[in-house]
């Protein structure tokens, strides 16, 4: 089930845009649920109570606020990192302001069906590829966690703590074994800390700042290697 939100203060546009989304979902044999909002107050309240939304189509030029300000609220206040955002606008002059909220795409009005189809196909491709689980065993039994929900791993004696978006889970194990199971988005910044780079807000010389404000130390012996890995990532993504 693909859960989507359309937020635009133009009700006529919302209706026609919804029709396009429905057409494409049916072409792709996708199960879907669409929620419509014409202003941000009700949308904020809805998101406070519903954090399982997959995709938001968000107009930038809303009457009471700018769409990217709402995007920042979604990311930084509600701390909803897994929701993908697609901005909609009459012009393309907002690119730098949008960057910090990590949208997956940007649509210019009037919306062409082919452009919207490409966005939805891109979303489906990205989410199919990035769906990955970390599996482990603790006193409850065999468990698995979506790696997108993990900020970082921390080892203390023989216990590994998984710092997730909403909780902390513990199990007996070694961080070296954990590291072998994970993809390249996780880096070892300290002998006892393994971080998901998706949630790093800022790299500093001797620490990283996570998007939730936590500061995690970078061990001296790893600083040069971490800087090189991060530069490689930037070059590969540029």
C-alpha cells in the first residue's frame, strides 16, 4: 500500500493532480491511499498522529507558509526521515532552499503525466533498492529492523545498542560482526560506534553531529580515513 499526501491550496489543481496519480497507480497495479490537504495546520496535526506516510507532494507557494518550511518542520521537528517529499511549484527558483529537506524530486506546473510517472517510478525504484533489514537475536528472540530506522550502533562491553529513531534495542554481540552485515552507508567512526551516514547532519574534525542533535566522537586513528570516505561519497553523488 502506497500512502500519499497531496498538499496544495488550489483545490482545482489538487483534484486534477489526484486524478493523474490514480491513473498512474492503476497503470502500475499499485495499491494506494491518498490524503488531501489544502492548508498546513491540519496537515501538521495529521502527520503528528500518522507517521506511516510514504510520499508527500507539497506545493511550495502555500498561502500561510512556504512548502519548504513545512518540509523542514517534517524533517527537523516531527523527525520524519523516511517520508519522501516531492515539491511542486510554478517556477524553479527554490532549488537551494529545498536542498536541506532532501526531496527526491521537483515538479513544475502545469504537471505533465509523463513527468509525474517518472517521479513515481523513481520513488518505487529507490525504495525497492533501499529496503534492507538488520537481523539479530536477543532475549525476545530473532528480530529484524529496517536499516532506515537505525541512527547508529554502539558497543559497550559485550552488549550492542541499536539507537533507532524511536527507541534503543540491545543484544549480545560484537560490533565487528555487525559491521560485516551492513552496507556502505554505515561507517565506523570509533571502535565502539558505527554510524548510519544518512542521519549525519554535520561532519566535524573530531565528532559528527546527528540530525537529532547528538554528538558522537570520531577516534583520532579514524579521522583521515573517514574524511576520505566522505569525500568519495560526495564525488560519487555529484
